[in-house]
C-alpha cells in the first residue's frame, strides 16, 4: 500500500472537476509544497465530495470520495488555511463522522 506519514486538510473548498495537475497546483498554493508520503485533503463547497492527493515519493495519486447522504465534517476556515489530522481522525472523516473529537486510538473525547 501507499505509505502516508502526514495527513493535511485544506479548509477552503476546491472544484471537484480538478484533475491531478490542478489538484497538485492547489496543494502547492495552500501548503507551500507537496512532500513525499503526505496526503492532502480537499472538499467541495457542499461538503459531500472529497479529493485526496497523495505524493508517494515517485508520483502522485488522486482519489475521490462522495457521500450519498450527508456531508463531511470539515475544518473551519477561521482556524487557518489547513490542519493536520491523525490516521484515526482521517478514518472518521471519510466515514462522515465528526473527526474533531476523536483522539489517539479512536478514543472519543467530547460529544
């Protein structure tokens, strides 16, 4: 599988029609660079679609996820243009759960 050491979440929405080159340009604009073994997450304005760009050290992968109902619990823009997530928080996020309250080892710390 693809090794991912860091997970970065952009707080501003991205056009989901973006292909790999446009998504990579957005990563560089928001995060300053695309570092190897990092995943960069973006959502659309409605919050029901997500794109993930992963730099595996050799090239890039662009993945998409769509929720049929509901929306992703995304970070607020007022907290900065990006956030760092843990693997447990990413798992909650892609399932449409409120990842902000998930701590280490999947422990929920707040309702």
